[in-house]
């Protein structure tokens, strides 16, 4: 936990608690409601701001669940105090069951699914559940048909928290604890991982991150926070009315959170303030024209303007200004150069890679190659898309420590084979073997855990994370602490995070990325992005590295530097490399064995020299790309 970041909010909370004697019951009630709505906004920050999922009916799938959980526990004799503390936990199994179904959807489908499930609870389930529970409770005399279920406020150590001031302080204490725990998660590996998979799920999966498990976890944590808020809401209102958890409240909370900043914890606080105070502010005076249903206009326009002009919300204004200041040309007085390296620059290697002597193995015959232990083997891989045969029985093998190239014209099936090897696509027929084990049925993240890493033809770095943040996410498989340890900021979690940060910084230093370590990946030129993606693949120390056209978009100098990186890394870390590449100069300088793929079939294989002189390869492939690599404007090479 960073105490420098934590102390200012805690001072603010303490000042607020000390000022409560000067406030009347009405404003204490509003402040308690602000806390409750801030917790609901925090649930949206976790779910939408971090993991990119959308719960369109948080009032029902969160607040309502929590309120009725407190009611259910109370009706079975659990003291209200404990019922409030347990409200979120009680909803976890049910939230996990719903999440397991909901997270199978993406984007609009997920939004519609949560809206539909929420409306079912709002309009039907809550009424029937409440009626059944009220009939079993001897302490509740009001029939549920009255659409209101009374609830007592809690007592603590024999002291009743009936007054608005006492209940406000109780709610504030719960909120502080939950906000601190979520803040710990935000700064931990879990928080970085959630923000990463929001951007690029496929890349996250290839780094060994179990995406579905993390999405379910984010959904459950979000519901736990919202359910706790719902329990406090019911106790504050001294009862539950099913109509309280309607779609209108969900819209207001979502809009207020977006305006506040749906990606940050500070945005949740601002969202809670807006959702609770705006309805009160427009009750009188010149703003009364926005009271009632016209308040939707304020929230709706505010959300649109925020998405248009302030995507990070009001809470992100400070960070946005700091980024602008950092990007501005430095003053002479400052004496610090904050500009990015030139767009065409690929950094030189430092540290352990700089000291490596590049080694290239040249086979005297195929027997020399087959004598080496095989790391990867595919057996008869076939896959078709809509009747078009993408791969028609592909057999390849890669010995340990070899750099092998896979070449062929566009549409030959090279990326499809990569996807089959890494687990992104299941083959229709055939098997994939890694280190002697059949991994055909294993998911992508499980293959990554066995030592398979890859890059993509289009750079898949996480653009909104810093260079260091990208490399720390890439080290997911090396983390030694779990989510609970990170939420509680236990020593084991701090040790794990320090070790991961040290590993990331070593890679930064080794690849010469020190000057841009704190820059967002989205600010980097393509050459540096290629190096960053290569570094992300190296962080977990894989055994097999799949490079999918790593030189795409690079000029000759950048390509040569990247090839040097690959050669040095192979020797330093004992990697095996499978390279898909159109640049024959890179293939010739790196590859020790080459497979040629055409129309989903291997048509030739051998050393680069053997393949280059093969008549079939010349006819079908190399003859087509003659003259492709001549310099064009700007120093970039033309590509098909």
C-alpha cells in the first residue's frame, strides 16, 4: 500500500466525520446516501472501468440483491449488523452463477443480457422472494403485498445506530474499508491484469491470463460491492420497496460514474456525490426546472459530454494535464529531455543480451536436425473456414533451441497455423505436441503456462498501460501472490510485486527502453512497440517463441536491429523460435530451417539456401516477391 496516496483521502474522511455534529439530520441522510451510491459507482468502476464489462442494471443486479440478502438474513434471526456485513458475501455464489453465463457475451450482447436479467429481478423476482421470506419471518408483521418490508438499523456492542449521524458514521467506516481494499487491488497485479484484458483479451490470454476467470472475478467483486451498498440502502431507508431498484436508478448511477470517471476510484467518489446530491440541488431555486424526470436530461447530457470531451471523467482532469505537461517541449531551465526517441529508432541491447555472442547453427544434413530433441510437433493439422481449406494436413517439427522460419504467400495459412499452435483456434483434425505432451485440447493460457509465447502481426501491446505496466502484465505467470493477499496488501503480495517490477525493469534495461519506461504504449512509434511486444514475450521466460511477421511496417535498419535482438535472446535464454516473415533478408540472417507453406500445405523445407534455390518455391512464392523490398518514400518497405 502506498501511504503517500492513502493519507490525503483518510484525512478528508476524518474531517468529514468530525464535521457531522454541525450537520442536520437531512444532510446526514444525504451524506449516507452519497456513501451508498459511491459504493455502487465503485462497483461499476471495477466491472466497466477495469474489465470492460457492462452491467446496465446495477440497481437490481447489485443493490437489490444486497437489500434482499439483508432482509433474508434478518428474517432468519441474524442480527442486522452482521446481516449488513454479510450481505455482499451472501450474493457471491449467485453472482458467480450469473456471471459464468453473462461473461460468455461481449459488448452489446452482455449489456442486453444484464439488462434483461435485471428487469426480471426488478419486476418479478424481488416481489416473490420478499413475499416468501416475509411469510417465514415471525418478526415481520407487515405483509409483503403492501410492497414495503420494514427493516431495523443495526446495533453495535449494544449501542443502537438508529440516529442518522450514527448510521452515517457506520456507513462511512464500511466504505473506507472497501475503498482501501479496492485501491490495493487497483495497484496490484489483479488491477493491471483487468485493465489489460479490457483492451486486448486475446493478447492477455497468450500471456497466460485466464481471461474468463478474471472476468467472472470482476463481475463477482462488482456485485459484492453493490450488494453491500444495497444492504446499507435498505437500512438507511428503514425498509425495502421493490420499486426502489428500478432502471432509472441504474441509469443515474451509470451516468454519474461516467461523468466522475469510470476508470478511477476517485471517479466513483465523484459519481456517488453527483447521484446523491444532484436530485437534492434541483429541488428548489433556478435549477428546479431540472427536477423530477427532467433530471435524466442532466445526467444524459453530462454523460455524452464526458464521453466526448472527458473520457477519463472529472477525476481524470489532473492526470490529463500532467500528461500534456510531460509531452510539452522541456524548458531550458528544467534541463530534462522528455521527448520521445525518433520514430525510426529501435534501441540497442544492453546488459545480458549485449554480452551474448550470436550463435547460428547450420545443419550438415536433415539427420543432424532430427538428432536434436523435438520441442514442438504438429501432426496432420487441418482446418477449414466456410468450406475453404486453410490448412490441409500440416506437419512441422521444431527442435529445442532452433530458429525456424515459416514462409509463404499471403493467404497460405501461416497465421492460422500459429493460432492452432498457440491455442487460439482448435484444429478440425490433427494434433499439436509440445515437449512430448499432447496440448491440442489445452486452452491458450494453459499453453502459455507450459512455455509457449507469441507476438502478433499487428502489435497487440496494451496501449493505455505504460511500458513498465505492459511488461508487468506480461509477467502474470511469475506472480506468487493471489488476489486476497494483494487486496490486503500482505507482505507476500508486496514481495511478489517487487519481484515482478524488478523483472520488468531488467527487461527494460536489457532492451534499451529506459527512456520510455513511464510512457503509455499508445504514445510510442512502431519500432519501439515491436521491441516492447518482443520484451513482453520474453518476460515469462518461454521455451517456444512464435513471432508473427515481427518486421511488418519497419524499415531496413529497424528490421536488422530486431533480428539482432531475436538472435541474442535465443542464445541467452535457450529459446526455440518459429518465425513467420515475408522479409527474406531477415529469414536468411536468422533461420536455421525453413518451411514453405502454400494453400495450406508444406511444399518445401530445408535450410534457407536450399529453399531459396528450390524450383517449386521460386515458381510459387519467391518469384512473386522479387523487388518487394526496395526502399520507398520515407524509408519504409513496400508490402503485399
